[in-house]
């Protein structure tokens, strides 16, 4: 399998490829010869479901901003309740069960969008362009590291898993330290970078673990995989929002001097 993938990459950069259009080169690059046909079909469904989930979450944000916003407690209960309902729903091939799980998946993404609307409005007050730029940057980073995870034959999740646990624990300890010692700009910047790195590593980890489960364990639960990747995307979006907002505030402070 690895040799097939390597031949695909070597042919992609060979002199014979110089006369091929860029569209054809992209098509060849995205063939993913290191993945089986069945895995490719499942991944296609996963990322279609993920796209739908992100769209529904966006609708949830707009609904909360312009129609109705529940209070914090109601919103928290909605997020927890819908997630529990989705996690406990029967995972069978029966049509009615699949329809129910799909509806619950969209409910989870919708209420997640509602819960994120306050944060998004806060950053829009600073500069409306921040939200769009954060979404574009998140999409770019997410797609880039997803492609990296799918292209490589090396299953990095084996090594990343333990490191993620340690990194997450370290971030938690530093956050507590920052809480009790007061604001420290250097520590805050370090925490932001560490959280961003953790979010990116989770994208790689969850993507490669998903491929492993599909190929080696036959776990083709499309909605469950999409559910995990959806929250990877949301977490990455939130931290990028914070980074761009900090940069905007810094630029505004400089312009006032």
C-alpha cells in the first residue's frame, strides 16, 4: 500500500507531468491510492455530513442572532441533552433509526451554533471581518491537515495520542496558574499557541483514527465520525477567532497612540 502511494507521488512530480493541466494534476493528487475504495466512499459520506453540520450550525448562529436566543442555562441543557440523545440513539441500518440519528446530529450542530452566537457577536463588535477571516482560516487549516492525514501512510495518531493527553493536561495546569496569578501576557500568548497546536493535532489524530477504524475495524458510522470532526472544526474556529481578535485589539491600541 505504501509503495502504491509513493509511486503516485513520484509520478505526480515526474517530467512527464509538466504538460498536464493543473486541474488534472489536482485530480491525480486526490486519488488517495493509499485508501481502499470502501474507505473512500465512507469518507466521502463523512465529509458530506460534516459540511451539512457546519451549514446547520451557521443557521443556528443566525437564528440566535436575529430570531431568538435562549439563556445560558437553557442553551447548556440543549447542547448536553441533544448530544446525549445522539450518543444513545440506536446505531442500526434500519431506515427510521438512521433518519432519527441524522435529525439528532443536525440538532446537535444547530444548538452548538446557537451556543456560539454570543461569542461570534462579541468579536463582530470588534471587527465584523474577524469572523469571516476566522472561518476562512479555519477551513484552510482544517482542510490542509485533513489532506495531510489522508495522504500519509504513516499512522501518526499512534504517537500523537499520548502526547495530546500530556499537552491537554499541561494547558489545564497553566490555565489554572494564570487564573490564580493574574494576567500575564507572555503566559497568555503561550497558552493560545498551545491550544491552537492542540486543536490542529486533534484534527490529525481524529482523522487518522477514523481512517484506521474504517479500514481495520469496519466502523463505518458516518454520523459519529462527522460528529467528532465537527467539534474539531468548532474548537479550531474558536481559538482562531480569539487569535485574530487579539491581533485586532493590538493594532487598535497602536493606532490610538
